[in-house]
């Protein structure tokens, strides 16, 4: 009787272990249910304490099983896993009387699988922060992934043999809101947003001085007449609405409608016939500018080793007023030197097509970007290109094709704020004109080189609205003195 009772005692203790595990699992399910009203930080702290408690209780159960196995071994009882006398005992775990090795714990995976409101701690439909968990891929036919013990939820192998962690290294980097603002402003539209309304306003300022000579040369060396220094100050204020729509996760289209207000002030000497007497006059004009359309396609999505590459194609229509055929008139009756166009144009007067490519690479918190584009100006015939009153001169005009390139760097100094600096240069060869029945001839002084240094500051107000401020400083005479602007892109 004594031996029988001693043998039954370990069996009763072993039978009590599953009941204890069941009670423990129920208690953890209730604990997971209580996480619903806690903050994310409190949830993580609670879940870490749960994992620690699980490890301590499992360690305690392992010690009890070891003690029972050793007690059975001391009485000549075979180890757990096969009946006494079976030939298969030696080939099974525990046949030597030592405890069966438990599957390796996955505390981080178990932590990720506990979600507030889940029916059980093992529910893998979400995480503590609500982010979906990737289910393990099929393994060797027993419902587990290869290299992972049965019943565990360790890293699942991908079809190419790599693990989830290795695949994520080559995936698209996760950008902060500030970095997304840089992408939208300097690189390309955000392809993961269906609709974006981007409204902006800018002021472009020009200040030009020109030496004017009124007279003739005597003896090919002495100038007789008036020498005046003319100055033109011009502001061009443009407000535009750029509407972008994402067709797919790689293709987007947009249309930009600008409204232009121009103000120019002309200052020159010679009032009343005196070279040292100054006079000035101002002109204003406003109207719709040149509407342009564009399409963007993302050739490469950014990875840890490759940049984001986006190509674009834009078409600009001559919807603004043309500068050709505008007559130059005398603005004041007392100064014959003060002449200027009778009106200020709001457009270029030409159709053009621009093809470009831009690259962007994120090295958190730094973002590098660059672009290259080529603009083809389509030749157009005008009934009159002369600026002389009473004169008509029909001609075909071909503006020079423009090559523009640039690059810069942005720094995200918080999740919502970033600053950028960049350089751009545009090269335009000389324009050409052709009278009816004649060949093209170059327009003297029409070749330009415009370069500018650009500064930007971006602030993310919320997940929909961003504020982008910019200042551009001209570095060559052909570039504006400065351009100041602000934009408010709103994404849906």
C-alpha cells in the first residue's frame, strides 16, 4: 500500500499541472480584457509584467516536473513518454528520466499578440498598439514554420527563404510626417493619398538698372547728348491652386491654375529735358496665368539601398496674355525717355512640354533630393511681334529649350518640422524669330543663365494639413532678386 500511494502522489501532482495552466490562461485572458481602458505606455508595462509572471510560473512548473521525474527514476519508473517495457522509450524525449525540453519562449511575439479586447492571449489578429501581426507562413506541414518549435509563433520564413526581419530591411523606410512634407514639396506628390489640394501664394521681385544714351558720337570718341540711368522695379504676385489625384499607388495626375497680379514701376531721368531730373510711372495688370497639367509615375520605391525615383511629364498651355505685339508708349508727357509697355503680360504665349526625373533618399533625419528636367518650347506664329506703335510685323517665334537641374538636403529636426536648402540652375539658349518666307535668326541678348539658392521650412499641422514656406535668392542677373512664398497642401 505504501508503494502504491507513493506512486499515485506524483501522478495526482502531474494531473494538477494542466488545471493550473488552464486557470493561469483564463486569468491572462481577463487581464488582456482589462487593458482596453489603459494608455499605450501602461499597456506595455502591464504586458511586460504579465510576460515576467508567465516565465516565473513556467520555471516553477519545470522544477516540479523535474522533481517528479527524478522521484520516478529513483523508483525504477520509466520516464514520461512511453509505458514501462516499451522499446520506443529510449527513442523518445524523457526516456532518460530527464524533463522534456519545453519549446523556446517568444516573449516579444507573445507580447505583440495580446491585444485589448481579445478573446484570448494567443489571438494574433493585432498588437497592443493595434498594428496587425503578420501570420506565420506554412512550414513543414505540421502547422508550424521551419526552424520553430510546434505551437510557437516565432519569425516565419518567407517564400525566398528569408525571415520577416530580413525582408523588412529591404522594405520601404518609414518616414516621419516632417520627411513626408519634404517629399511632397521637393520631390513628388504623395502617391498614398487619393486627393490633395495645394494652394499657394508667392511674390517674385525684380530690380533692373539700365544705362540709356540719347545722343551721338563726335569724332568717334566724344559722346554728345544725355546719359540717363533707368531703373525698373517689378513685383509679380501669383496665387495658384494645384489639384492632385492619385490614380494608383505609383501614378498621379495634377492640374495647376494660377492667377497673376503684376506691378511695375519705371524710373528714369530726363524730366523737362534735364538729365538730373527724375520721373516715374507705374503699371498694373492681372489675370489668369498659364495653366499646366502633369502626370507623375514612380519607377522605384525607396528602400534602404535604393532611392525613390519618380518621372514626370508636364504640359503648359498659353492661357495667360502674351507679351508679343504689346506696344511701347510714352508714360508721361514731360519725359520722352520714360517709355514702357502699354500693358504687362501674365503668360509666356507658348505651349511647352517638360519631361523630368527626380530622386530622393532618406537617411533619417536627413533627406537628400535632386532633379533634372528638359523643357521643349513649341514654336508659334504671331500676327504681330513688333513693339513699335503703328508697325505690324508677323513672325514665327521659337524660344530656346530649357535644361534645369538642382539638388539639396533637408533636415527633419522633429516629427513635424523640417528645414531644407537647395540649388537650382536653368540654362536657356538664344531665342529665334523667322519672318514669313525667311529663315530663323537669333534674338540678340536672349540667351539666359538663371541660378538660385533656395531655403525652405515645413511644418505639419495635422495628418491632413502642412505649411511650406520658402525663400529663393537669385545668384545671376537673369534670375529674380528673390521669391518669397508659402503653400498649404491639404491631403484627404
